[in-house]
């Protein structure tokens, strides 16, 4: 099982980035794939998640209206489109996958069995 996160970089406030999480080695049906982030000195935070079957989505309060999660089931890839980026969005972003996650538990990092390596997003002027 592999999750490969990519797309991070440096951007000015108000800019946009698109993160990708390419999965391999497992069948994504029945999985929830999530993006978490962790800034220096802060706890890991759930950003967004999507059910690969059905496509239900959830967003953290701090990113609602600015970030959009989507999936391409043919490519087994999940995307996180990040718009109107703010300095406080600066963090390492991780994608994670877990089977059969109860929806109310989908921002609990312990519920996810598989993790990608992280990609750094820096928002600064």
C-alpha cells in the first residue's frame, strides 16, 4: 500500500495550490481518504476527507469555502484544491487512507491505517 502526496510549494497569500494523493496497492472502494496538516509546534489537524465510494466530503472549519477535495477513481487519486491561501495554512500536508471509517470519526488520525510522506505548503509574502 502506498500513498504519494505531491503538489506542495511556496505561494503568496491569496494564491492557490493543488495537492495530489496518488494511491496504489489497494482497492479504494470502501476507503475514506483524508488530508491532514501539521504546522510546527501544533497538533495534526484534519483538513478534509472524501469517501471514495459515494464521494461524500467533509471540511475543517478553517478551510471551508476555500479548499475543495475531489477524487478520480480511475486514477485512484484524490486532489485538494486550495484557494485563497493564508499564512496560517502553512504546514506539512499528509494524505491518509482508512477502510470503513465511521463518518463522525473521520478527522481522527488514529482511524487511518495508511499515510503518505507529506508535502510542505508555505504561504508567505
